[in-house]
């Protein structure tokens, strides 16, 4: 499964790189560095190496004692163990391979310090990722959260003043758009899905029995089911700015889900 998830991550990064040429607000200097940063970005998927090595696993938890039936005391012990681990780092060279989450956590994170993205094993399961689902569905769910200081994690401004100002100008469209709501991330994932589809004959990885939705529609269904909550206005709020959503579901031009004016930054 790890290899398949890595391939999906690489597809999204490739789409990000390809899309840079289409960003009107970004000048060439900033664009070149954005490419450099994206190519240098890494990923950590599943769990750290010590999990599968008994000796390393024992060493990692050698100072931690858990007592069955003593949940509160055990939770305190875990907190102390974690702080002791952090204190041991003082004065040492940062370890770029160290995880900030447990493998069981249903979450993920991007580390600006090390320029990598991490997804523990706990989140690499439905509805976020399902190895038996069509590619379109996984691009819509997992692909949309694979988003990208500088390439080495140093805190410095790498955008030019010109690009920064144009970015603010383009972003104002979103400010105005969401100011009308009482209640982005799909664009790059969709481009990655479309690139994968084009390389594999224009179809999906598999057809689901009894499902009549097109592969493009399955992409957006995967995105919409990502968090499995009742708060559907969030989906309604993001999709009007996606021309690909309007094409997939044939939304009438000028309708609430396919307005003539759409916001786009990335």
C-alpha cells in the first residue's frame, strides 16, 4: 500500500510543478524557486522504521512503563516519556526522519522545517484512502490533502515582492467570495488525476458494479466524502470555483455551482 500512496503523492507533486506555468501572479524568479522547493519536498508514509524492528522498538520505549488498568497514570507516563525524548534533542543535529505523530493517529502534517509531508498508517484507510477504490476516488480524497519557509526549512522570504503583491490581489477574489457564506485544495489533485488518466488510456483503474458515475464524477464524490460529516455546505462552498466540477456534473452556466466568474490562485 505504501508504494501506491507514494505514487499518488508523486502524481500530485508533478501536477503542482506543471501548473506553475499557468499562475499569472507568480514571476519567473519565484516560479523557479517554487519548482526547486517542490522537487526537494519529501514524504513519510505509514510508520517509522523502528516499528518493524523489535530491538529498535524496545530501545525507543525503554524508559516507558504502562500499567494495565491504570489509564490515567499510563497517560501521564506517555506525556513524560515524550518530553524526555524532546529534551534529549537539545544541542543535537535535527533528525529529519523523526516522526511527530504516532502511526495510529488519524491525521497528517506538513513540516516546514524539513519540507516533507507525513501521513501515519491510521489515516491511510477509508474514507481518506482505499487501495480497492478507483484511482479517481483516491485522487479526490487523498490527493486533495497532499499540499506543499524555503526548500531547506529555513524561515526566509523566497517570494519576490512583486509575486507577493499579485498573490494578495488574486486572493482577494476568495475573500469576497467567502464573505457571502455563513458557513481549496481540489484543483491540484484534479490535475494529478487528469494526468494519470491521460497516461493510462483515458479510463479509471477499475469500474464499480452498479455505479453509473463517470470517473471525473467519482473524483469529486471521493473529495466530498473525505470527512464523512453532515456539513455539506463546505462542499457547496468550494466547488463553484472549479470548472472541472461543472464539467463533470454538467452544471448549467451561470448556476450557483457554475458561476461565470470563478476564483483561482493556484
